[in-house]
C-alpha cells in the first residue's frame, strides 16, 4: 500500500493506492457511513463495470447504499445534471457531516465534488476514481466544476475530498481510448518539472499499455505524488505554482469547446494536442529546442493520442480558438498567462504572450 498525503493546512487528506484495494473498500468507507448507510454517485458505465462488486462488498459488511447514476461522458457535467443530483441528495436528507462517495471518472468526481460543496452550504465527499485520468489527476486537489454554455469548468469551487482510494485494477474494464486519454495527464507531470519521469514514460509506454501492474502502479504513484506536491504548494491557484498543472489546457479547452465537449475529443486527448501545441509554440518563440517538441509529440502519438489540430478534428480558425481562450480562468487584467516550456520538465507561466500571435500560430498549424 502506498499512502500519499496532501499536506493542506486546513484539511489535509490521504490518497491510498494499491492494486486490489477495492476488496478492502468497506473497511475504509465504514467510518463514513451514517446509520450504516452511504450515498454513492456514479455513471451508467461504472454502474455496470465497477459498482456491482463494491455494492456486494458493502452489503456484506452491513452497509446499505443509495445510488445516483449520471449519464456517462462530459454531458454529465451540466447545470441540468447538477440540479437533478442536488435534488436527489436533498431527497436523501444528506447532512452536512455526511460524505458522499464519488465512484467514477473525472466527470463523476467533478460534479459530485461541486454538488457536495453547495448542498446545505457544504458537505463532504470521498473519491474512488475509476479511470486513469481520475486516478492520476482529477480525484486529487479539489478542483470541482460543471461546464457552462461559455465553456469548460466555468462554474465550480475548490472543495477537497476527505479521502481518495485508488485501485489500479479498476482500469481493467476501461476502454483503450479512455486509457490513452488518461495517459496524456500522466505525461504532463514529466513535462512540467520531472524529465526523468518523462523518460520513464518513454521507456515503459508499451508495458504500461500492455497492463504491466508494477509499471502502472509506479506511473500512478509518481503522478499522484506530483499532483499532491503542487496542490499543497498552491491550493487555490493563486501563486502560479498550481497553474503548471494547466499545461496544454488553454489550447485543450479551446479544442474541447470547438468539438462540442463530446466524445469527438475526450479531455485527455485535448490536453495531449494542447501540450504538443504548447511545445511547438514555445519552439516558435525561440524558448525551446525543436528536438524536445518532437519528443513530446512522438511519445503522445505512440499512445495513440492526437498532437495536431487536424488529429483532434478541429476546424476552427485561430481567431475563434483564441476567443474560446478568453474564458480561461487564468485571464487577469485582460491578459492570459500562458504555460510555455524551455524544454522537457521546464514548464513555466509566461505573462508575455499576445493572443493575436497565438491566433496566427494556430492558423499556421492548421496549414501544416
Ligand atoms: N478536477 C480536476 O482536477 C480535473 C483534472 C483532470 C480532468 N478533469 C475533468 O475530468 C473529466 C474527464 O474525466 P475522465 O477522462 O475520467 O472521463 P469520464 O469521467 O467521462 O470517464 C470516461 C469514460 O469511462 C467510463 N468509465 C469510467 N470508469 C470506467 C471503468 N473502470 N470501466 C469502464 N468504463 C469506465 C465512463 O463511464 C466514461 O464513459 C473532464 O470533465 C475534465 O475536465 C478534472
Ligand atoms: O488540478 C489542476 O489544477 C489542474 O489544472 C488539473 C487539470 O488537469 C484539470 O483538467 C483541471 O480541471 C483544469 O482546470 P481549469 O481551472 O483549467 O478548469
Ligand atoms: Zn486536465
């Protein structure tokens, strides 16, 4: 068992990682059951693939459950779904001291976290992430949100979970395209500040996708350690440290908007293309060696991920993509701080990027 702590002053919490951990889930969850009863939020695929075994284990341990099932996919992170979920929680007479279990990918975690933040002015939640993306990224750090008509994650709150339980074996039922999408956020940690981990990803990509348990566990643990360290340094993204986790996301969120927040382009796929674009843009600005940008694209391509606008199925011109970016939460005083790189493992936040220049770059990308 690996236990990683998120060292926050107000509400520190632990992340437990172990293959097969779900067998022990009742032990971990029992303390959160009020009158031996738990509220669980999941989605329709996880309800089929993961929930039956957990429900049986909880029931054997004498824990009764009430389950709310969201539609699968990004559409689950909407105002309409938030209203239905909060109504359900209220109908279940959730109390402020209760802990709702978020069992699923980033969509389930993000909306459940936000719902628990606002219902009765705040109750708690436990994350049991079931996708690679959620295990290495979204279940940790307390960014919770829904999408709005104007864009990605625009209505939300920082609300930390009380506990995170990660069982890499849950990934056995995850569709391969979703596994690859999650791998983009794994690679991100190498690109931010850990060149050795990037090398690890290059060297072990084939074993990772073949399902090697040791390689998968190591990749998840290293990712979670990075995320926990960065979140603890800047919980609410005030100093610029946490913004590093947004590498590839300013481009990525614009690509997601252009593809309608749909199955046409998953979040992790948009982040992959976004990171490749951020590296090529850094090369264009003379900040980064071309060889590094090539290595980034090569690794992402090996994982089956998109690295260009055309791979991502994006047809919008640069001006429209930049318009989407104007909704970015990093926008400050009319300018958009941008995540750029001086090389692999050398990401930094630049305040010198002109959005008109980004639009020209994207138009050139569309031609190449
Ligand atoms: N809060 C954060 O810090 C943070 C970080 C990264 C991403 N996100 C958000 O997370 C979301 C993406 O998360 P995601 O990639 O997990 O997508 P997701 O939650 O949509 O899950 C992907 C798909 O896999 C299915 N699934 C989940 N677990 C499964 C399993 N074990 N077996 C079979 N199918 C399974 C789901 O039903 C869904 O169809 C985006 O909305 C993104 O904005 C948030
Ligand atoms: O935890 C963070 O901080 C991140 O930026 C992680 C990202 O992978 C994640 O997609 C996040 O939800 C994006 O945040 P946003 O503030 O750009 O909506
Ligand atoms: Zn992300």
